[in-house]
C-alpha cells in the first residue's frame, strides 16, 4: 500500500513541475507575463533545469527546441525513478 502512495507523490511532483515548465514556456510568448510575480517565480524554478538543455541544444532559427527535449527528459527521469523506487521497495518488502 505504501508503495502506491510513494509512487503517487512522485507522480504528482513530476506532473506539477511539468505544468510549471509548460506555463513558463507559454509565458515566454508574452513578455508582460514574464515580468509578473508568477513569471519571476516560474523563472527561478524552471530556468535552472531548462538552462542545462539550452547549453547543448542550439535554437533552430528562431525556434528553441530545448524545452521540448527537457520535458521528454523529465518523463524519462520519472520513469527511471519509478523503477528505482520499485526495486528498493521490493528489496526490503
């Protein structure tokens, strides 16, 4: 039972962060939104993660594809974490 609760919390955390990333990306289209309190908060939370991908993935013309890769990588990390939690849980269960 606790295994599913842990997975639920992990899933919720990753979903919230994914939505925060998407909101931050959409806010980049509206400069006034980025200067709001929510925009500055999202920048502090999302930019360190997105910055990792922006170092390695150059924009294609005027299109920055690094956020797409970042979201896919976040999903990949979430699935990997599920496997690790499952292995640890069943090792001690």
